[in-house]
């Protein structure tokens, strides 16, 4: 099943957040290599991200998101997508 994940930061970036960017990118690349994440889009102003995940359940997507180093600095909305 596919899921759209909208992510938004909780405020302006801090030094702590900026230091986590390389680890965040590496974790995203692991998702890509596993076939878990199939697309990533970033708003031009970097305020929002949209990611498409393929997983068995929404709980699987939630667990993946929680493994992101910057997870605690944002909020995510997971929406199941219709089969096309």
C-alpha cells in the first residue's frame, strides 16, 4: 500500500537541527534503498516535505518516521493513497 506523508518543521532551524541534517539524509537514503520511500518532494521555501512510502501498514510508516533523527522537530500527516 502507498502512503503520502506531509512533514512540517516546528519552527526555524536551530544549530541542533542543522547538525542532524547529514544523518537525516542518510536515513532517507536507507529508506530509498529498501524501497520503503519511493518519492520525496520539498517545497521551494523548504517549509514542507511530501514523501511517498510503500508499506504494509500505516503503523510501519509511522515507525519509519520515528527513526528519523529530526523526527522530534516536526509534525507528520500520513494519508493512505488509493490504488491507481
